[in-house]
């Protein structure tokens, strides 16, 4: 069954190509198509297109379908082109002509668009919640390890003293920036497109404000052409936000892989979180973080894909938009899994004590030593040149007595202030 079927046969090869895997993908948005169909039916009754009895029948049918979806028993068989045709078929099978009226004053274009917007809204909230969980985990780790020294690096060279508290809380605070983008994406999709039909509105006396309120949108997309143009723009915006989260996590995962190696030895993880080698019995590999890094980098490519599919398309609907669904939905599922696993694994970090007698940390406190000389009355430039000369001629002797002073000067790392920055 196809919503656009006019009794004209279509080449089976063409049909298979154009439908693609919409049946499998559309299961993810079935819940939201039912919700939107219910709001649409209620609106049609309000404006007099449906009778109260007809609405009652449609409400019962849609409620039954919603239960099927929730229980996992909703299946889109091969005879249907997509979720929309499946739902209309079921309503018609049960209630006859009343089921055929559900499509009045809407198009498959705004039908799929509103279902996707509802799906994106809910999933972005879920992702935001999972980011908050990771954020809190990192701040807790920062508080626990705020006084434990961690060598700071610039250019991958030993630089200055830092702390594990700074490391964990740095990534927590950067996640706040990612949430700003998630919130921007949420605001973008929180606009009701239902009623834009095929992109040029409807001559029926529909009430778009009614469906906007019924579906929980903050506002509606007033211009019907703009509503259709949001297809693709919404996906690009979401992809940018997801990519930002994953950029943060990919860098974090790289730090973990680096710091877990024997050459650094800053962190370890329980054996059950690592994997081994088929020929080297001593290996305990941080595969989970390597996979997280790779998956995050893959998500960062999503925005490019969304842009290339939709770039320079003229206004109005184009079938190219169908290609956005699968990758977007798959990526959203992937990001949720990434956040869950990242939080689970990083919470089990075993912070190691750094041996400052290791020769590679000989110059870790040069800046503190310069600052000591400045406190004793020497100018900064003279102190810098004095310590620099000692380093060059091999007479430099580190003074680590400032270690605790340096870490103490970091205070509480601003943990309370960072926590307060998280929106909402």
C-alpha cells in the first residue's frame, strides 16, 4: 500500500529502489507518527471535518497501534511502503471509510516531518540527560583526585604540574559547551511543521495552533514553505551538536589511551574492562576507549554527510530527504550507547601515583622555580634567564617543595562554579 497510489502500476525494480529500507527505519518513528495522527484527527474534529463518533473510532484505533508499538509488536510488512501507509491501512481495516479520512489536510511530507521532529525532540533530551550523567561523574572524579599530581604536557613534551582534578573537570566544563549546541538543536526542532502539507499549506480550515499545543511544541513553523525547508536543516543542526559532543569524547578517549600506556602510566582500569592479544599474553588493551574514539570520529562525519545530501537543494520537497533518516536515527542510537559506555568505563578509572624521580620529569617544576626567585625579589625576565641557563648547562636542580603549593593554588578547581554552568 502507498499513500500516493492512484491505480497506476510501478516497475518493481524502481519500487524497491525508491522504498529502500524505509520499513525498517520507520519503526523508530512509529510512536511519533501515531501521536501526530492522533493530534491531527482531534484537530479535524475540532474544525468540523470529522464527527465526534469518527474521532472516537480513530482515537481507539490509534491507541491500539500505540500499544503495539510500545510492546514491540508493531511490524511494517513488505506490502507497505512506510509507517504512514501501515497506520492508515490498519485504521481502514478496522473502521472502514473513517480510516481513509485520517489523511485529510495533510501530506506524507508534513506527516514524516512532524514524526521526525517529535523523535528528534525526545532523543535530544535523552542525550542531554546522558551528557549530564557523564558531567556529574567527571566532577566527582575531579573532586576525588583534585590533589593528585598529573604532569601537564604541551606539544607532547613535559610542561608544568597539573592535577587529575584539573583533567577530569576540564572535560566536564567542555561538555557544557556541547550542551549549549544540543539546546540550540532542540530549539530548532521544537517547531510544529504539521499542516504545511506538501509544502504549500491546505485549503481546509485547519487549526495549526491546536496541533502545536497538543503535540507539545513550543511554537509552530508559521510559513508552510519554511516548514518543508526545515527538512535537512534540522538534521544538519543536530549533526553539528552530536559531533560537538563526540569531539569532546574522542579527545578524552585519546587522552585515556595515551595515559594508560606504559610510557605514561597515569591511569589504569580493572582487568575486566581491557582486552588481550592472541599472541602476547601480557597485553591489557584499552579497546573500549579506542572504539569510543573511532565511533566518536565517525559521528563527527555525520554533519558532512547531511550537508552533502541537502546542499543547494531548491525550496520545496525532494526525495533526497529520505536518505537523511537512516543515518540520523542510527547515529542518535550510537551516541546514546557511546555516552553510556563512556560513563561506565571512565567511572572505573584507577588514578596512579606519579614517580617524580623519573628523569623525564626533571624540568616539570622550572616555572615554579622561576616564580620562587620572583617572590624573592628577582625580576621575572632575570629569573627566567637564570633557570634557562641552568637547564642549558646541565646545572639545574629541581625544587619540588612547591608541588603542594602549586596544586593548592588551584583551589577547589572551580568545581561548584562549573557545576552551576550546566544549563537547567
